[in-house]
C-alpha cells in the first residue's frame, strides 16, 4: 500500500512541479519519477535547513513538489549550460 501512495504522491508532485516550472510538462511516468526524486531531495534538504518531515499526505505532496521544482530548475540550468 505504501508503494501505491508513494506513486500517487510522486505523480501529483511531479505534475504540480511541471505546472510551476513552465516548459517541463512531461508524461505521467516522468511526472512520477520527478515527484519521487523531488521527495528524496526534500527529505535530505529540509532537515538540513531545520524543517521537519511532513506527517500527512498533503504535507508529503508539498515537500515532494518543492523538491521536484528544485530538481526541474537545476535541470533547466544544466540544459542551458550545455
């Protein structure tokens, strides 16, 4: 059941990040991957700057979305540099 929730949270977070970072609209699979990687980024970044982990699904979506936006912005910078 946790895997299904993680996939749903990843898909929502990836979709939201794609909306926030224009030009990175992808398919469902890419959105899930971006959202899950974003959640991993957030799980390392937020405790390092003093923010606690989210306890609810909504909190997880917000954390994963912020991480996914960071990921997409870094990818955009790398693409421009290359």
